[in-house]
C-alpha cells in the first residue's frame, strides 16, 4: 500500500531531506519460506519497526523467497560540513517512482 506523500521533503531543525531506501532481503539459500503466517508476521514487524523509527513504508512486497522494502526515513545524525544547514537526498523523484512500480509488480508475473 503506497503512501501518497513519499516525495515530500522532511524538515529538521537545520536540514531539509528526502531519504528513501530500497532494501532487499532473502532467506537463507533463498528458500521460499515467506508464506502465510510467516509472511504476515514479517509484514507486521516491518510496519512496527517503521512506525517506531518515524519511517514511512512507501512500498512493501513479500514474496516466498524475498522481501522488497522501499522506505522513507528521517534524517539521522549527519555531519554538517561548512554550514549547519543542508539538503540530503538518496534518489530523485523519477527513481522513486520506478522503484515503487518495480516493488508493486513483484509476484504479478508469476
């Protein structure tokens, strides 16, 4: 379930940032074990961890042999170089849309 506001920058005390990350996990030996109750529990844990860390799940796909997570996170401790104000971004808006479509398409072709 994608968030409509994943492209909004976040404002911190002295920084503006847009930090979206694409994570992929696989079970050991890529065994297809992420089904049913295990997949549901995995989903719950990811959503709980995101909420506890003030992150927003943009896209989440749990397949039997892999997990794709696209997540927007707040700025953690970043060193300021020459000024106390800065902008940080991990991907531009087009890249975010492409990643989100990719994750949402997982499992639809099989």
